C-alpha cells in the first residue's frame, strides 16, 4: 500500500504557540506551495484529511487537482490535543505541568489533553482500518506533524520516545509503503 503523508503548510500562529487541535488558519500566500505539493503526488488517489481547516484547505486543493477516487475527513487524523495548553505560548505553561510532560510526553497527558500514546492508538486504529480495505490505489493523508511522526513509528517500528527523530516540515510530502 502506497501512502503519501502530507503535512499542512505554515499557520498564522507565531512560533512558540501550542496549537494542537485548535482550528487555526494557514498563512498566505499558499498557492505556490500547494502546487509544489501536488506535483509530488500521484495523479489518482484516495484522500484522507484531518478535519482541521489547516489540513482541509490543502486537502480540498489536492482533491481538485488530481483524480480523486474518494475524499474523507477523519477525526483520528487531528493533531495531539493539548487541552489547557492550547493557544498558549510554551513559556506560559506552568513548569510543574510542562516539565514532567517534556520528560515523558509518550505517557503523560497535557493538562486536560492527551498523551502521545493515546494519539498513537487512534492513529493505529485509523491505519488498521485503511489497511483492511486493501486498496491498490495510492492513499494521500493530509495531516499534522504528530500524526505523521506516529505513522512513521508504525512504519519503521521506531519506539514512540524517539518519534521526534521523524522530521515533518510544513508542506512536506513523505512517501511510505506498507
């Protein structure tokens, strides 16, 4: 199964803002970047997207510019839920909450949010579902860095604690085979 992981483009959030599942806008102009992304994708595919607008805008652009067999938004493709930390600067998060999470982000939840292992479980559920369909068509997944890192951990059997070894830049396309 050929899968193209596509990270959304840059958001309007300043660097240092924790925005996980907050539905923030993407920075403009983005047409040239979108064209470059499409040039790296197959001409026909199934498309899955996070329902957050920073992904949906890109996914709909891809949908219009390739032969899309199906398009589906899936909540399991949302970025990590950072709970009380959403839209705060990392410096605003109390050290007594942030430090334990930084030392063990895999198992410790963000305050009223989720842990990376919880994100990884929902990604695993999504992955099992698409693998069970046994499609011979390429699959495009438009999503977030955390989801891409999780999928790459599944792909390479990399321990979750090492997930940040998997780079996923804004607008990057990563092709993998399962």
